[in-house]
C-alpha cells in the first residue's frame, strides 16, 4: 500500500494534527451563505415575540393597559409580570446568586428593561402590538454613579431586598451594596505601603463597554404538548447549563428539555447568561401551543443584554528606590447595574480579579471589591476574557507605568526586574493562584529586540525635541504590556456556576472504516472547534483530521459540559478530547497486539499505527484496527472503539504575552495613528498556528475598539447615549491596525497536550498596550490621568490640560 512506504514524517503531515495550519473546515458553509443561525429557523405556525421596554432608567409602574395591543390584528397575547407571577416566573435566578425580574415587577431599574412581552403572528404585528401597549410610569430619582449609589440618602434601587443585610456573598452594608470580596493580607500590605521608599497611587477606571456580537441574542421555543417535550434553539454559549436553568425555572423535567445551539455569530461572553427573552418565549409557546421566536434588535442588544467592565480600581503600589516592587493594594468599586447578573464562578463574585498581581513577583498584596447596584443594565460578562482578567491586567499594567514615572525609570526595565523568574514556577501568587509555568524574561527580550526598542526610544526623544522646537505637532507614544492571564475554568474544587462544576467533556466514536465522530460539551462561536479539536484527535489516535467530524451544541447528543467562554475550550474540553482519544488508543493497542500475536507491551504507537518493537515492518494501522474492533477482535472484549471523558483539570492554565504598540498622536486634533503593533503570545502547545493568528488579530481589534473609542455611556437621567452603531465604535478595515504576531512556547505541565488557550489573550493584552501608548506620549509633560476610551476628544483634552495647544 502507498502509506506503507511513506516515512513517519510524511504520514504525520497527512494527519494534519497538532502544529498544522489546517484551513478552517467551518468556513466552507459560512463563506457560501449556508450558516444556520437562530433567525434562519422557521417552523410551521411559528409566532414572534417582542418586548415593550422602559424609556425610564428608574420609575414605578402605575399601570399597564394591554387592551389596545390585543386589538391589533395578529397579536395573540401580551404577557406581564402579573401573568408570570402565578407560575413563579416573574423573577429568575442569575448566575451570580442574585435574582432578576423577567418582566418589570412594580418598577423598572434601567432604560430598556423588559416590561411586557407581545406575541403575534409575525414581527410586524408584534411591533405594532408593542407600540399599542400603554404603560403609566412615575419617574424616580436616578443614580448611575456607583459612588453616589452608596451615599446614605441614595435612592433604594432594589426594594425586593429591603432590610436584607446578607447577600449571596456575605454582608451588605448599604441598601445598594451587593457584596464585599477580599483576598490577600490587608495588614501586611498596609504595613509595606507605610514603610516603602516609593508609593505610586492611581485611580484606574475601566469603562463600561459591550461585547456586541455580530448576531444579537435570540431563541426559538417549541413546546410539544403531545410528547411534553420542550425544544429550545438559541444563541447559547453553554447549552447544557441553559437546559438546567430552564428546568429549574420552568419546572419541566430536564430530560424533557432539548437545547440546541446552531451556528452562533460571535459570543464573547454576551451569550452565557439567561435573558428574559428565553423565559418569555418558553412561556408563550406553552400558552399558545405554537413555536415562538424572539430575536432582539441591535439597539435592544446594546441597551439591555449583559455589559462588560465598569470597574473603578483605586491602586497603590510600593517599591524600593531601585524599582523592586514590595507590595500592591487595590480597592475596586464594581458597577453591576440593576441586578447582579455576572457570569462568574460561584466562589468568585468579582471573577478572577485576584490575578491583578500580573506577571510580577509581588511578595504581598491585598484586593477588595465592592459590588454596587445602579440604574444601568445588568451583566458584567467576561467580554473576551476569563472572568474580569482584562480589568486585572489593565490595572496592574497601568500601575507599573505610574510607578515607572514616580521612579523616573524605563518602564521596560521596571518590568524586567520584577518578572517572576522561570525557576520560580510553579509560582504561588500573593493573592492565591498557582501559576503553572512561564518564561517571561525570554518573551520580553524577544519582543523588545523584535521592535528595536532602544531605537524607538531614541526616535521618541528626537520627536519630543522637534515638538518643543515647533517643527512638528505629533508626539510618539510607546505602549508596553506584559500580561498573564488565568484561563481554563476550571477545577471543580475552585469553580462552579449555580452548583455545576466546571468540568468539560468529549465523546469519540470510531467507525468501522476508520473515520470518527467527536461530540463535545462546548459550542463554537467562531473559534474553529471543528478544525482544531479534530487535530488533537488526529495526533492522539492517528486518524486524519479530515476524516473526523465534530458535533457540539445539542444537549440530546453531546455529553454534559459547561460551554465555551473564558478561553476554557482548549484547556478543559481540549484536554477531555485528548483523554478520550487516549482511552481509545489504549484499547487499540490491545487489539493491535492481539492481531500481531504479541504482548501489549511489545507494540508501540507510531503516528497512525502500532508497530512491533524492533520489527517496524510488522504493524497494524488504526484503520485496520478500527475495522477489526467491530468483529470482536479479542474474545471477551466488547466490540467497537468508543470512549468518553469528563475532564476536571487539576489547575487553571496561565497563558501570557508581551505586546508593544507605537502610536503617533496629533496634540491639536487628538487624532492618533497606530504605526505598529507587535503581539507575542505564549499559549503553550500550539494546535493550529493559523487559527491562533486569527484569534490574535480579532482579539486585538476588539481591544483597540475598547481602548480607543468603544463605550456604553449614560447621561445623568440614565438615558443610554450609545445604543446604536452611529455612536458605539466598531472598527472597520479602515481603522483596524496592522499586527505583527510572534510567539514563544511554554507548555502547561498539567495539561495532556500542554496547551493553555489563546482566544481571550489578545483582548486582555491589547487594551492596556493601546492605553499605555497614549499615556506614554504625554509622559514627558507630567503624570496624566486619562480614563479610557481614548477617543479624539479625550486625547485633545489631555493636551489642553497640559497647555500643549498653540
């Protein structure tokens, strides 16, 4: 046979396994317009649902009159909180241990909140019905500032919690207070700060933004009254978790609920939680006996679905005169909006914010986070990051820059002398994490050399002198960032959501002819799972990736898993895939040995076959073994090659990166130009370099949008000022910078294939890099405190405040 004369290297290349830049198999249908999204689903007799939304940020509902709406042709029903209350569905639990109104119950807490749900024969009738619902509001005092929300005379927002001094995460010390979460040694940290040679302080604000996926949220609910089975299609990043929550909320037995996630046009954390549209659609289908579709508009998505960030981080960092960091202190005020609906693991009410010591060997640290209610939309999703890691990375990278200014030290050198050393791994951080592996110094030196850092600094100095002489109005800023992320949630000992341990799963079945199908508890929203997971299997069991099909997103066929978000797919589900494949390989070894009439230990795996040790001409290929397995190859051993793995990782994984941005800024207009952006990522073992590069480009572009213009903004009355794409910045090809990507490889010691995950890293690393470039441009003129986003007006204002305008 042809493959018998091929070298192992040739056969390995034919598998398209680990390390191969295999083209994405998903792209064939997407580029031909054959994707299958929620809005593409059309069922017989399907109805449409739409919401009446509050124009007020805080108001009491005096009355809701639905008579005119019910008279609109095509309108079949209008649901309000009073209709849902007898079913116990007017409120629902959030992933953060709070509860949230499904439909406004007595009053509204943010502009755009769902007040009533109109069910009609089509979207046009539903829109007419929404317009016809009459709601009488009494406006109430609005608070959008989390600090003012904690004033003694601030309005009581959550009247349902009146008198409750305990919340899901401990004591509440104010009627708008949600929790206080503390990590680290407060007394020791304050003692270090009191005795330090130098202490740098800064209020670091990471503004409210929004994931804004290409496809908005939506679902189709279909209750079959004959079988008693509910089928729910939707934009779900965690289909199994949604099924469990739907069962808990509705009372329908979980085995009678089927949740399907078809193609999802981007998630970025926005589609992890449960929204009122899902609950109302289920109820409407039960009431009408027909399928009901709900798909939100772009404005609805920006106004009411889960936001991201909105963290005010007061920081203090202590160091010696030589620049050795001795302590870090951080107090964060977290604006959660009207309900605490963050998608964080139960034990971490502020997510993984305690990774805020970053890449640095900081001996003592203290972190406190206060969650606060305001009149804004709820959410707090991990927008392309692992549970608040982006906020943590932004905080420490800004504090490093501020400390460098106080010390009058080069920021690159300050980082270098404080990095955790390679020989310190596994490293125990002052705030409780065990970093698995890293080689920060190597990555940093590679990055600095790649961009010609010393030359850039000389050019920057020359430009500054030219600016002072009036020869140019443009300054150069060099943004530096070295970040460490924590991903792979997670070990069940640490991470759960609503009591569900955050393991993940994979089931693999080998067909008689040697092809395979793998089913996972994850769901891709553009990460390329069908491509990369097949590559893992290809390398593990020797079947070409092109012969492996991947299925996700159907709770009736996929093993239970906790979904895709926080860059956990490869660290957790990828590990489950490798472990399931190894179970198959172990059985295949037994079969091969039996067929070759040798002991199991006398055969070894080589690329796509088992060979007899010392006699490589004697072998059995995986395809031969697969066929034999279906003919009871070994007497007494069950036929077939199948395996399932539920993987609970022993630790998180800790990818890291070194990013450098060179930016030119016109002080008179506030306009900027990103001249170059270098991104070095270390994600451990690299499965598909091409997909990694695509992930870096996409994540860095989102980071650019966040740092340089993207914002969810409100006025003092709680009116949403950025609810359309006329005002919410989404970079096009025109604005998107050019990226240079690079890498080092530091495998995770506990992951089966050494992978760490990369999907979130470029968003985590790029935001402080862009922001630091802006601040660095103005560093020669003094310490500047400018909050993101750094749009043209805010940059212009920095120059004005510094007296740099002509």
